C-alpha cells in the first residue's frame, strides 16, 4: 500500500509560512501599548497576514511580507482617557452647592461646561444662559421638569456663558409610582434610598445602579442644520413644514424633539405644531394613533412622560385618528387619509414638524413619498445611510423643498425593546391624569383592577355605542365578544355625515362592497347577543371610518362584555366630564391590531395585591400561568380567543 502523501507534497509549497489560524492567533497577541504616542509601533507580519485573504488573488501582497523576520509599521493605538467615559465636564466637587433642607443643588458652569444627571428634577437657570435638549433657558423662564430615565440617552445641560448658575430641585414624583405596577418601570430612575430624585453623574461609572448610561450628544453638523431650520422657521411669509427621513433607530424622533425645543425657545415663536404620524413610536400618545398636537413648552423626556390631552396647556391635543395598529401596512389608504385630514386642521402660520415612520423601503417608501408631497413639506432632513433611490425620489417629488443631509447617530444599546417601550407608553397613558391648571403631568399608582369601569350600553334605546368596527383581521361574529374582552379599543366620535369609501389615494384604495354614498351605519349587523358590528366588505375587511367625519377621542380597555345588561365595561383615562360629553354623540368602538395589554392584566400581581405566594394560584382573566420548567419560574401567558379563520 502506498503511503499517504503529505499536504505539502499534494498542494505544493504554501504561499505564506503561517496558516490562517496561526496568523490570526499571532495577530491577537498583545502589542506594546506603552510606546510613546509619537513613536510608531512595530507590528508583527502575522498581524497583516491575518487580514489578507488567501484566495489566490493577493499573492503579490503575501510575497512582500512572506518572511517571518519582516515587520511592518503601523500607527500607534489611541490611548483611552477619562474623557472618553465622561458624562459631565464640570468638576462636580467644585461646582455643586447642596441645600440639605430642600434637596436642591446649585451648579456653576463655565462656558461649554456640561452637567449630566439621571432621574427626575426641576431645572431653573439663576444666572447666565444654558441649553438642554436643544432648548435655550435663561433666568426669566420658569422651572422646567426634566425626565431622564436610564432607558434613554441622558439630556446634557450646557453652560453658554461663564458663571452660568443653574439650580436642580428634588421633586415629588408621581411617575415613579408606576414601578410598583410593572417591572418595565423599575430601576430606570435613581435608588429609592437616596434623598433626591436625581443623581449627577461625572462619568459612566458614577451611576449607583451600575447601568449602561449614555449622554444625548448633538454634533456640529446637526447643530448647524438646526440653526438653519430655526432661522427659516421665524419667517412667517412662507409655509414652514419640517420632516426628518431615515430608517428605524436612525434618530428621527430625537432630532424632531430637539428641533421642537429649539423652535419653542424662540421668542418670536413660542408655539409649534407637531404632526405625529408614526403609529409604532408616537411622541404624544399611545401606539396605534395619529395626532396633531400644539406644543408650547420644551420636551424634556421620552414619549411616556408627556402624553398630550385636550386639557393640557403645554401639549394640547388638537385632533386624533386611530388606525388601531403599529403599522399602516394593512391599509395605507386610510393612513394617508388620516394624515391629510390632520394637516387640514393645522394653522398654516405656525411651524409644523412631521414625525414620520422608519419604514423606508417598498410600500413604506411609496407612502413616504406621497406623504411628503401631500403635506407640502418645505424642509426635509435626510438621515444617512438611506437608499439612494428613495432620496432621489424625494428630490423629484418634492422639488420645491430644501434638503439637508446628516449622518445618523451610532445605535446605542437600550434596556427596553420596542415592544416594551410601547407597553410603557400605553401604560403611562392610562395612568396619566390631565389637569388644565396643572403644568406638571401627574400619574396614579393604583392598579387598574381596582378602577371603577364605565358601563356603556350597546343595545336598546339608551345605547351609547353605534357599532364595533374592526381594522385589519376580522373575528367571526360569534367570537366578537371574546375578542373584545380584555382588549384595547379606540373611542371614535362619528359625524352623522359619515360615508363609506370616499377617501384615499387612488393607488392604495380598496374596492368597497357597500354602495357609494350610502350611510355607513345603515350597514350595521348584530351578533347573537346583540353586539353591533360592521360587516366585512368584498375584500374580507371592514370599511374604515372616514377621517373627515370622525375623530378619536381616547383609548379604553374593555374590562368585560356583559351580554345580560347589553353593556361594555370600559376603563379609560378620560375624565368624567369628557365621558359625559360623549353620551349624546355617535360613538364607534374601533378594534384592530393594538398590542395586547399584558401589563394591565398583572398590575395587581406586581403591586402585591394577591400576595406573591398566592398570585399563581388564583384563576385570572385573560392570562394563564405556565408551571415552572427547569430553572425557570412560573410565568403568565396570554390566552388568545379564536378568530374567523378558526371556524371556517
């Protein structure tokens, strides 16, 4: 038997004297990091060989560094300094004066010195000028509430003059009461055993809870664009409408927030309109809604800290529509119609900021193009990288608009997923209590299981609900009650002139099974227990309500469907006066693809209402407990009712 040939005999002499694994292993060996920054570091040839592909096309490079004795010269590694981890550039020990009786801090900043804090506090400028989150603050301004949870980039207070003196006050927080109702709100503020609701941070290691915190940074390019936009906005001779365009997590919402603060700080403006068209990550309301909001105060916090309402004097809700989903993919025609109606109610004399979606490909890109053209956007900020075809299309369709190019900020890790952020925003919306005379938002820490629901009749002469309208997937009528029970719905006020199918962009519009011009409520049918509903059209989906003749007034949770008394039990943050005003109007209940409110089902469990040892032994509605498996503990799982496809 012939002996096996060696690899060298079979494949010939290797081009390099080291295998790929050996070269990579040697390349990972530590270099001389103690060299002088002015002296180049001598790097072994193996480091270079490890980065050259052995595909036969780079033989000339390999031959040049083939000898093991050859070394190459590389630039020295950049030394990491403390400034790379700094959050505040001012020396806290020197700058801070503490008032032990009130828990307030007085900080003196030099020009361009910064202070970064985590938590919740009132900010006041005593002397000089300071900027935070794009807003300019001076001694004539009232104290502003700043919300800086660790889940978001922390706002940075910057002194704009020497000896700028600011004061940070401890506050009586109400939003922190939500942490006893859901783990989503826990460990995002400060330790409960400290005397203040905020903590100044010198660097990333100063956080007592050792969380991954980052500062909110505005680079020079973004600052230059903001300066140009704010200058243009002061001109009332022409229309001023701004929109940032970029993919998901590109920083659109942050840029819009900073731009809004910059404009509101202008003495000649003081008021800005905000068109919230991102149903997945809205700025001023629960997910699934589109809204037009009048902003008269800076936005100092993530979306769950400033829900808009009709009573608010800072973030006044002018008009709202429900698409009952976190995306418009199921009905782009209805989405476009809602956007067109909202912009019709905007005061053309005020600057308008459009919060668009991060869906910038395929159908999303087509809708974005039509949106920018229909809304009459005059300033478009492109956050790169973006598909060149989308950018070119926007330039063609919005030829009269001025374009600005910016690079997106680096994506930073976050402790909350998008779904968890939506749950936090919806939960904060339900627990929010709006008062016109109160400039500070307030939340209630009582579990929703203990709230008294509104009993609204859906049948009989005193019926307060005209119909249940389903957007997207339609449940079988026999299971409509089960689908509604425990779900999030939108309360929509409908004008008597409501017609079907009379809106939409032509290329998106669906064929309607109903006759054109026929009143929508003439199509209502009823389930076996008398629940009114809108039947499906020829496409298998219900005809959505025309936004020209309808308006969303709020969101509610269906606590129960009582088939005996023919009533729906609704839990909503709407005040008693708001609910009373709806009793003599035509109200439709809109359901769709709202996120399941799992946070609401377990609030009393987390708050200790049933006791941790007994919570899993109680039969609870909407959820069931999964027994412990392996090292995991028992967890609650959502129960899903059957849909129409389950019975066909």
